C-alpha cells in the first residue's frame, strides 16, 4: 500500500442535476467537465472521491415537454437521460453517481426530509399570488420581468399568473442564521462577486417561498396533502442527498448521510445561485443537518460574443463538437480559455488556434522533436542521467521544481486557466531552451554529456507537465507517458494510484536515467481551420 492508498481523505462534489426538458447543452457540459477535472485532481492526490451528477426530472416544465411530444413523462425522461449518459461518456467524464429525481429511493428521502421540516413548524399553507416562469420553475417579482412579461433569461416565454394555495417554507425565519453562517464561512459562496450578490439579496429581507404546487401531477405528493405536489426545486436539491445512498441501502436520511455528507463542493451556474446559496442551506438548517462547505457559481458561456439560445439559433451542440474534435480538445479549450467564475466565449476559430498552438505545437511537437533527437543522438536510448546531475542553473529545473506547488495552489483555488498557464510556461521554456542550446550543434561538436543533459531536462519537464495536465487532458497525458516508457492509463485511477504516487510524480527530477522510450508518434494532429472562418 503506498501513501496514496493509505490516506482516508474524502471529497464529495456535485454538478447541478440537469433538467431533462431537452438534450444536454454546452452549459451542462461545461460544469460537468470542470467537476471531472476536480474529481481527477483529487483522486491523483489519493482522495476517495464522490462525484455526483444527475438529472432533475419533475415539475411543470418537464411535464409539458413530455405532453408536447405525446409521451408519458417517465418515458420522456428515460429517453433524455440516455443522451446525458452518452455525452458524459464521450467527454470522458468519470462520475461516481448519477442521481435521478424520479428514482424510487429519492421519494423516501424527500418524504423524510419534508417531514423533518414540517416537524420544525417551518411549513404552512397560504395563498401564492404572482408571476411564474415555467422555464426557471420560479416565481418572479413583477420588477424582474421584461417589457414582454418574460423573465430575463427565457425571453421567448411569458411568465404565467398564478393565484393558488401552496405550502410555504419559512425562509424568513432563517434570515439571521444565514447571515451569521455567511459571516463565519466566507468561503461558502465563491467567487467573491457571487457572495456579494447573495449578501445584497439577503439584505433586502428573505421572503418565505412556496414548496408545493396544485394542478400538477408530475412530482411527489405532499405527504399529508396529496392534492399538492412538492415543488420541483425542493425535490431536486434533495437529489444531492439521495445520490449518497449505496445501491443496497435502505433509503433513509441516516443511511444517505452516513458516509459522504456534507458535500464539499456544489458547482453551479450563476442563474441558480439563490437556490443553492440561500434556500438550500436554510432547508438544511431547518432539518437540522450540517451544511455543505462551498457553492461555486460559474459564469455563462456565449457563442461568438452573443448569448446562446434557441431563439437566436446559435446554441453550441456538445455532441456536434465531439463528433468533430476529441474529448481532450474540447476539455482543454473550456478549461484553459475561460476564467472560472466569469462568463466565457466559444469561437471556433479561436478554439482551433488555441489547440494548435498549445497541444499540437508547443506540447506535441516538443515531445516529438525531443524523442526524435533521442533516437538520433542517444542511439535510441534515453539519456543516462539522473536529476541530481542536472545543473542547478538549468532553466527548466528552476521552473520545474516549483511548478507542482504553483499548479496545486491554482487548482485548489479553482483557477483552472492559471494552472494551464503555469504548466505551459514550462512547456514554452522547453522549446526556447532547445532552440537556444541547439543540441544538434553540440552533438556535432561531440558534446554528448551536454546533449544528454538537455534532452533529459526536456523529457522530464514534458513528463511533469503531462502528469499535471492529466486531470484536464487524460488521454493525451496517457499517450505522452506511454511514449516516455511508462505503462499507465490516466483513466485507470486505481492503477495510477498504485504505481504512480502523487508525491513522486509531482517532483521535477523523478524521471529515471536510461528510460525505456518509444518511437515518437504525434500525440495531437493539427486541426484544420473551420470552413466558415
Ligand atoms: N435543474 C436545475 C438544477 C437543479 S440542481 C439541484 C437546473 N437545470 S438546468 O439544466 O437548467 O441548468 C443546469 C446548469 O446549466 C445550471 O448550472 C446553469 O447555470 C447552466 N447553464 C445553462 N445555460 C448556460 C450557459 N449558456 N453557460 C453556462 N452554463 C449555463 O437549473
């Protein structure tokens, strides 16, 4: 057992549970890619990881979509769920649980949780009057609506007037407790801008919100009053808890909460911040449960600078992208190009340029040309050196030795683009180092030791970069490691943890002398510019 396996560090994280009104879009793919990178990074460090994703299947929006297709809601959900599973497969996402809110055990969890909140006196019957956006599944204030009477996000859909009896959750009761909680745990809402948003919302005073609907069948009945259906958001948030049940567990809160609760990180988009940063902790407080550690609200993706949407006809289909480009290419672009937390743009020309510059040229060519030089100048064998024999002033050694720590800091702070920058600063330094030290001339001058020192330093830097990039581009990292003579697959977490300890692999200078290198093969083929560029 190595130090990785001996650890009992745990990390649980979630994506939102995606609505199944339609096949997955790039926004869902974005959050899920980020979650996968974090999960892989934690696993590399020997954490036991619980990575939860899934689908949110109840409510009016889904019921209407199914009706429009002439399908029973469950049949509709089952169909759409397969496209989520297939997308995650194509994107090389390794989740641990897929939580569906129509799963049987979920009903028991929702019922038990509802009862706990009820027993606290936090649920009461009242009249709900106001505008409802079915696409958001949320009541809106009149001042939040556009001139056309829609919400700000779903501008092609009018909000509907509702005047009905609903059960309400006493959110207002938790105003003070929430304020104290945010003050005690400033890290709870990230980034800072989202935290400020929540704090200013809190300042306006929290209103109780309705947690049941009438005239809606598609959902779980309120236990004490089956004429009411539990509000889709109340039900969906609890999907994070149900996900924690093991397959053979009896579906009780006690079982679900026994191993992984509280969740360390909820990843969400900025439009569902209020639900996760205000409603959810208040619901948990009411039920007497510990609160999650962090909610991170990321930005929105645009396409060619414009908001993506069906009405504009400029949605970006993740399936289409993955039919044309590899999973690693897609993952790399979104991780490296967008500052996590801010809005980000997709532009196909830029996509191709970045991938060609970073993955094909800077990284791929570097490995290829270095292995080519090893073939020529070292009779095919790798350099016979050890890291200790590398001069302390070697520029790659200088950058390489502190790199893992810098990358660790970036990744822990969820600054993914900066982590990529750090790693690529080493890669770029390698290319510069080769060009400036010209091993081909040194070889002619019969300076074999110098040639080998250069090649060793470069190969070791590429190895380290590939290891640190493995959560982002696991397939490319695998190919690089294999060409460097290691038998590894970065998608096989057990194998990696067994044979490649984080501590060893993150050290610059871990590369063995006389490595068992293979012949150079291109790892990333240069992409053609898009036809309409
Ligand atoms: N079902 C709820 C979540 C319940 S969690 C208990 C939901 N689903 S959703 O499918 O509509 O949205 C899922 C996620 O996609 C949200 O985090 C949302 O922010 C994100 N995105 C939707 N459009 C997006 C972009 N254009 N860009 C980035 N993310 C976007 O809300």
